[in-house]
């Protein structure tokens, strides 16, 4: 925690309190008036005019406001902009939220008298903090239920179910049955009455939906009463069903009571939202404190804390949406820095200085690679310059882990930008405008890489933290949530009135803060890390879609499709991934439900036991199912394109909306295809079934491959389907066929052929070819959007760009094919092995060392060549993991500087075996110590034998060859499969 973050948190808190308190608002207005009178004096006014009239000073001030003095006043809570019904609930929610945020660090640092709040592991919390939990929970649920009753029927039904079962059902199950448990069902029946009076039914379909929601809510309430109160003792074995039937009748009666004496032309008067929320809050508080009086504060806390943690784990959609806002922050920062550079650098010097900066940056970023590859025999001036540049930048870049990782990402960005600048110079088009655009794009990539690495390194914090750090984080979380809530709650619609929005958002705000406060009081310091993880995942999963939307809308007067429609298409694509994942699992087990059930039971058992890797798998698709899956997805995309075209007035107006819709659906599929499903009511068995086997926790190869697999075919289909000209049917068929071929290639190559692509060093050129093609298609799609928005026509250079992109894609794909051929697996006969070992062709067999059946050496540019040692041991298949652990312990004692490498999503797969990665130190023939890394993979073979493959190499060689053992294991597993 630095001074800047502390000062920023204090400023946020000040603005929050000013927006919350009318007295502080009046004080802020007086201070603003006094400042205005001061600046209107002669000397300050002349100084202000000089600052305003100086473009360079104004640019520096804008830069300072972006980095050091953000204008928080525009995001402070302002109840004057909220309708009268939502003003009171907003202030109540904000008051409770700020109380919880400010008392969370106090509960962490000043516990006072403590009570037991968790038994496994034992955790204690301050008694005064625990006493606040029921009151905050009462307000939270009251706001959610009241807001849902005034919003729409679907939200009311979801809120009622969450309240009854995820909320108070979990709490009440820990208590004895009592008549006090009747209060939550009565509150739900009251929401039926409020909803019937607060919303007007127009037509028989609307009235029918009202009656269905009333019956469902009443049935849930009746079942709750029959099970958790003494009222159901005389109902017999089927008391839950009988209680549900009686509850449904009560729900319908509550709806009828609300509508009595009123008709379509004489609707009932809607109740007051603040008074409704207050009544609900009092009833729920009475229930909770009654349970505290009966069971004691410690027992109640042991029931409430798990419920808060459980519900908080399902707030990830909220954090996802908040995390996506980071993209807009990066865009504003990039714009401010680029404008400052353009203002301060004369236009005639901008282009040459940009080229010089790109050249110098490329040399600095590639200097370590030149030093690490002496086998290339660099000229002496190049080596000397590389050493000098490395020493000059060492303290600023390479000695800092986060800065060094960012530099490795940007290592490829600077040369590409330099090539683009030189190409513009050769074409004599490198002027100040093109140089400024290049500066903006380079800065954008730099800030994106820096923010990504910063978020990634943020998970490696210290295990303990002070109350001051927690206070800063709590205030920042509060500000983040309230600013997002204010932006979303000020608009209104028929199904989402502004007062109802404020109540719902206020309830979510209090729920997030009460969880944070409770976990801080219980000294569970992983709460902030969980929030940071969800924000990070939001950027990863939804970030590409939002970034594409923002980029497509830059410069356009109005996008042809509103943001909420694109969000709906994105969510529809994500939802469609769920059944596709289940079909992937079924196809992997030969479409045999019995075998699939046995496998699901085994993985569910491991998941419940807390074993790692219970949800992981190879992710390999059956070839026939891969083609069928591609055909099914392309058919659904084609149907969607046809539907968009039919709804449009003509083909020209359908082009841009159709392309955007298809891309949004494809990005939704890609986002959900690499993420773990986190939904309530899922048993471990269903979680194993519906969770993809291959997931991504960062921007890795799987992340890029998944997005390229789905985005490229969707873009190609949209651009061909909605293109102008004759022969619409032939064009549609051609577009669908092209999308089918691209999607089939993607599904066939990834992740089924991931070991071959990675071990064969074909992944970088193949990924680059996909990226070039994707950028070219996105550029064409942007031209369509600009044309739909009435922008000028695309110049003729677009054809040159398209031809160049196509040629670059073909060359990179050819390079990937050459790499795959040169590293194709070749069968090698080794003593002690019943079957030949498929080793890449570029690896040469060396003299066998003691204890090994084969030693292979790969090519290198570093001081030590990579080595693959193959050995065979006698052991049963169930002893593979134990044998690997034993060998790892022996290696840790024998190898200097031995340490295990943290397992990540990029760890090579074992294909039925076990794998471990580690690092240690070796010496060259000259005695120079060199850090090396190793991968050991063990796989059971027929005849009670275990194949062991150990790969050792320097960092660059190990990164390129670490998948070689995995490739061999995959080929052996495929040969052994009947």
C-alpha cells in the first residue's frame, strides 16, 4: 500500500460522505463558492486564464488528473438525481454500506470480546461486529425483495427463491423448528401483494404471468413453513408437497386480495417503496434477532457466516461487470498520455522521434535474448550493445518482476510497431497524424500489458495484512460498487423502474459489504483476494467482447445495435456452451451414459474430498463429434443471421447488426468454453459434467486459441452472409461452408493437438497467422459499421491491406506447417520398451547414460542443449504418483537450488500419468552456473511398467520443449486405446 493509494482512498471516502450527508453537501457548496470567489480575483483569474490558454499546461493538468488527482466528484453519490421513491432507499443502503466498510478494519484490529464464529478451522470474531450482521442482513434482503417486487416478475421470483433457500433456508436448517421461522414466508407473501399492486397487468398473458409468479412464490413459502415450523407436524410424510399446495393457494389469495375492487381501468395504488423496504427490514430483523436470543450470538454467527460466504461466491456477475470498467479506465489513460505527447512534441518532429523511440525500445527489450543466445555468434558490436543496454535498463525493468514480465509481453509489440512505421515511411505516409495514431495504439498495448501483469501479480500478496491496508481496500471496494450502481441506476424503463433499480443495487451493495465485513471480523483475509480474482476474471472473460465493442464504436456516430442487445447475444452464447460441454463429456465416453456416470461419480468424489485436478482433463474431442459440433454451431449461427436479416428492413441495414450479433455470440461461447461454471443449486456431479476440462486462468495459449477458434468463423460467416451483390443463396452457403471449415480446423487442432503444436514449435506462427486474419476481418467489420453509421467510404487501400493480410496469414501458416513437419514424431526403437517411442524428428539419440534406456538431445541457441532422458521402472499403474513423489524427493536432495515450479494452467498434460516441474542449477564445462528447469512425466505402460521421461533445459529451451514428454505420452495413450 503506497501513499498514492492511501490518499486516493481518503479522497473517495470524503466524496462519498459529501454525497451522503446533506450537511456536508452544504459545506462543500460553501467551499466551492469560496474557491470560485478566490479564483475570480485579478491575479488568480489571470493565472487561470494563462493556464487555460496554454495547450501544453492544459495537457499536463489533464495528465495529472488522470494519474494523481482524479475527479471523483462526478462519481459521488447524488441523491438529487434519483426519483423520490428511490432516494430514501439509496441513502439507507449507502449509510449501512459505509458503516460496514469503515468498521471492517476495526473488527480486524480491535476485536474486543470475541466469540467463536467458525469451528473448522476455528475462527473468532468481535462480539460487537457479529451483533451488526443481522441488522445489515435485514436491510440487504429487504431492499432486494422490495426492489424485485417493484421491478418485474422474473426478478421477483429469483429474489424470492434466493431469499428463502440460499439465504434463510441455510440459516434456519441450523436451528430447531419454531414458530419464528414463519416470518420469512410471510415476508414473501407480502412481496406477492406488493408486486400485484406495484405493477399493472395489461392483457391476459400479463395477468397469467402474475398469477404463476404468485403461485410459485406461495408454494415455496408453504413448503418452507411445513418443513421448518411446527405447523407441518400433522401433515405426515408428504408435508413438503402439502405445504407447497397450501402455500400456492395463499399466494394466489394474496394476489387476489391486492387486486380486489380494481380492474384494468382502475389499477390499485402502488405502495411506497421506502415504507415497503422498511417494513420488510423490521420483520426480517425481528426474525434474526429472535434466533440470536434463542440460540446465542456464537451459534447464530456460525450459521450466518457460511451463508454470507456461500451467497458472496455467486456475486461474480457483479464483479465481472465492475471489472470490465477497467477497460474504459485504460482507454482514458491512453488518450490523456497520447494527447500530452502530441501537444508537447512539435508535429514535424513527432514521426522521427516515434521511429527512434520504437527502435530504441526494441533494442532494449531484445537485449536479454541476444545475451542468452551466444550460439548464434552475434557480431561483437551487437553483443556489446546488448550488454550495455541490459545494464542500463536492469534496475528499472529486469530486476522488477512485474516490469520484466510486462517487457517480455511488449517484446513483440515494439518491433511490429516499428515495422508498421517503416512501411508507412516507405509509402511516404508517415506524417504527424499517422505517427500520433501509432503512438496511441502503442500506448494502449503498453497500458493493457501493464495492467494485466499488475492484476496477475496482485494475487501474490503477503498472507497477513494490517487494518490500514484493509481499510484502504474496503473503501476502494465501496467506491467501486457505488459508482457502478449510480451509473446503472439512474436510467429507467418499464420493466426496470429507477426506484426499483436503486433498491436492488443498494441490496447488492450492502450484501457485498456485509460479506467483506464479516470475513474481516473472522480474520479471513482472502476476501479481498477473491474480489480481485473475480475482477480479473471479468476482464479476461468479458474483456475481449467489451474491447471489441469500444473499438468498433470509436468514431462512429451511433452503433447499429444497442449495448444491451449485444450483451444479451454474448450471454446467449455463454449459455449455449453449457449443453455443448455436457455433449463433449458424453462423446468422450463413447456416448455411453453408464460409463459417463461412473466417471462423473469418481470425479465428484475427488471434488468433494478436495483433491486437485478433479475438474481437469485432456479436453480432446472425438473427430466425428468435432465435425458434428462445428456443424451444429454454424447452423445455429446461420439461423441467427437469417433471423437478423428478416427483421431488418433491407440487406444493407442488416449488415452491421448481423456481424456484431454473430461476433457477440461467438465471444460468449469462447468466454464460457474456458471458464469454470459457478451457479447455485449445482451438485458436484453436475458441476463436473458442465465444467470444461480445459480452462484458462490468464492470457495463455488456450485463451488465444479458444477466442480465435470461435471468433474467426463467426466473423467470416457474418462478412460473407451480409455482403452485397447477387446470388444471396450461393453466398450464404459459401459463408456457412467457410465458417464450418474454419471452426472444424480450430476444434480439431485445439486442444486435441496441443502437445504437437507446442512441442513442434508451430504454435507461435500458427497463432500469429490466426491473429493477423482476425485483425484483418475485424478491420473489414469496422468498415461495415462505419458505412452503416454514414461514415465516408473506405479508400482503395483497403484492398491492399486485405491482400497483405491474406499473404501474411498464408506465410505464417506455411511456417507453422514446416515446423510441424520438421518436428513430426518418429518411432524410435529403445531397449526395454515393447513399443517404439514417438520422439520428434529434430531430437537426436545420444549415448545412453546409466539407468536410462534412451537419451535424446534437442537443438539450442543457449549455453546448454535440452536433454530428454527416458527410463523404465517396474511398478503398478496405481503407484505412478507415489513413484513420482519419491523421485522428486530424491532430486530435491541431490540437485543444487532445487525448487518446485508452481503448477499453472500451462502445465503439460500427463494423459493418464503424472507430471511435475521444477528448477535447479547446473554448470557449464567452464564452471559457469546456469539456472535450468525440468519436467518429469511418468505414465503407466502394459506389463506392470512405468515410463519416465525427464526433460531438462535452460529457460528458453525448456519453454519451447516442455511439451515433448506430453506429446510422447499422448501418442502412446492413443496407440494403447482400443
